[in-house]
C-alpha cells in the first residue's frame, strides 16, 4: 500500500551513521481486523500476520522459523497461532514459541491512525553483489553476514 513514513534510528553518541531505517506502512483498514481474528498481508515482499487481541492490533512475521510454512494457514486460539507444518505454537503478541524461549517470530510495532492499521517494518536492504562481497573480503572486511549459509 502506498502511504509510508520513515523513521531513522540514530546511532548512540560517538557512533557515526544510522543504525537502521524503519518504515511505517499502512497494512489494512482498522475495521477489517476484528477481535480475536488474524489476517495475512504481504507488505514490501514481507509476509506479515496481523491480529487483534483485547482490542489492540499486533503484527508478527507470517513465516514459521522452523520450515517456512505460512502461519496464516494455521489455526489461532487463545492468542496463539498453530503452524500447519509441524504444529509449533506461537504467541501472537510476543512472537514467542510455546515451550521454547529461544525461538520466536519477528514482532513489528503497530499503531492505528486515520482508520488504518500501520506496521513499522525494517526497510528492505538490497543484497550486495558477489563482486562487492569479494572486494570487501579482499579489503579484509568481515563479510560473514553477506554470505548465504
Ligand atoms: S514449519 Fe512450522 S512447525 Fe514446522
């Protein structure tokens, strides 16, 4: 959807530059998301799962961190969603997997503004080309985060 607002997250004192760039984006009309239900949306090529619990809109990643199934194809109950792949359950507010504090979904801030639910997402960063990675490696820079595993 078209309306975007950017938020720059400034580096702490003594550090030059911007740490990350977040973007508020309109996801759906507030009226579309009723109490206790969830809806999936693709926003800037990101799968987002929106839910409304106790009147508040929440947003988490719609992709299961286990094997990538879409959580929106699962079943929600009591503030949790069950993945259709292998039945892992995630809290729709915290993104936490039940019974495993080391596994969680990405959680995105939300707000309701002018009849819309907006979601704050990290801006998509273009991947580096192989040439850029090789040149950075030749300069002795750490490229481990740029290399697919
Ligand atoms: S893919 Fe979700 S639990 Fe396996």
